[in-house]
C-alpha cells in the first residue's frame, strides 16, 4: 500500500494502522477502516527466546555500587542490539564490550579462552536474566556479575559495572562503539504524541508512531524495558536477512502490577520485513522517542520504506498481571 506524506518534519500528522486482532484500538478509532494484522498459525513458535538446554545464569549483586537506572536501561538495550548483529550461535573468542566512562558498562568473556563454548546466545540470555532481576523491587539496579552456566559448568561471565566511578543523571558521554546514546528527558510537559523517526544511518526507512491519547494507559518504564529486551532476544535467534512474519514479546513481572506486550508483523504479508530491520526498529523506538520523550504509555507504530510503503505494523499495550496467563505470546517466569 502506498501513501504519500511530505517528509518535511520529524513530527508529522500521520494516519496509523492499528492491529485489531490482538492489540490496542485507539480511542475514537473506527477499526473497520484499518487493515488487521493476520497472525500466522505457527505464531507461538516465534514469540519467545529459544531456551538453551542446561543453560543457567547466576547473578550476584554488589549493593554498595548502585547504577543509574535510566542509563542502565539504555545501555542494556544498546549492548543487546550490538550483539544481535551476529548469528546467535556465533562463538565468542574475544571479550565483548560496551564501554562508557562513568556510565553502566558491560564486559562479557569466556571462562576459558579458546574453549569454543560461549555463544552470543548465552550472553543474550544472561543479559535478559540480569535485566529481569534488576527490575524486581527487592533487587534494583546495581553493579553485578552474571555467571553463565551450561550443564552446571561455568562457560563465561558478564560484568555490569561503572568504569571510572559514578556520574550524575543528566550528562551524556559518547560511547566507544557505534550505538548512539541519548540524554534522559526529565519531564514531558511538551509531549509529542506522534511523529516520524528518520536516521541517516538507516536510509530509506522510517518509524512512525502514535501514542494513545488516553494518558491513563501508562506503562512502567521497567515493563517497556524488559519487553524490548525480550523482543530483541527473540529476534536474535533468526539470521539478519530472514523475513519476519510476526513477532511477539512481553515484559517480566517487575512489581508494577502490569505486563507490557509488544506485537508486530509484516504488513499485508509483503515478505519484505527482515529481522535486521525489526531489531533496528526496536532500538530506535526505545532510544529515539520512548526514553527521549520520557513518555511511557500505550502506542502504535509502523515501519515505512521510502515513507510511502508500509513494511510492518505493531503496537505496545499494557495489561494487569491478573490477566497475564498463557496467551501464546510470552511465557513469564
């Protein structure tokens, strides 16, 4: 389907296509005019990270060294995205680093160099377990060590730490890798309800988004964080150029009393949506409008190609923990 929109601003009045089968319908919307996302029959196979038999992550916190939670969430997502650019079964032979002076950083290393045991997938799963542990109210965001175990033998570890001491919550220091960082917005008095994300590093693509106008449909910052971590880890099991028909993800329980769900799918089964694009879209959604606007509530989105072609549609919604049974989307620990 083609729609012609003038690309004159990063904040445009856009028409969005909302998933009507599983997700949010925006207030005042007539669903009959929106194309529905048709969920394939094998969708449940595509909606959670593939477990690794015998894998376990053991997390040890240093509660004398707290992390800035806002920056930690951004860097978790950014490091996970960097790892997702390689095949999940790739062997880690050199330390994997995400380093920022005086900001939460990551160091993943094999227990025995040259052992050919530690894979990207193990680190992804370990990061997910660490994120789920940190959002629990009894834990919180602290420096931590994550032991990566396979069949009760340690094969590697992840260090989550702050090099060079601690910083305040506002300054942004450039990272030593290619993933950009963004300042934390401290209020949303000038909230932008809709917009179009474009980036020169992602030519031809744009992400259009629209927040629900009902501000009571708030989503915990920890819930959207762990939902995106889950989505990236799920997408990572597929090769970059594999076509994506449907992806579902969900947050872990964080004490908020709610669960955040993400669903997205290729528009009209065009078979043009690749997992490399799904991963970039999830990263941009988090860093370029959720965090930077400091707005956490339900929204719909679409991925556009050359502005006029729709590749994917999706939404992020919230539901109570009481309704978070086995719905075929995400299994919760």
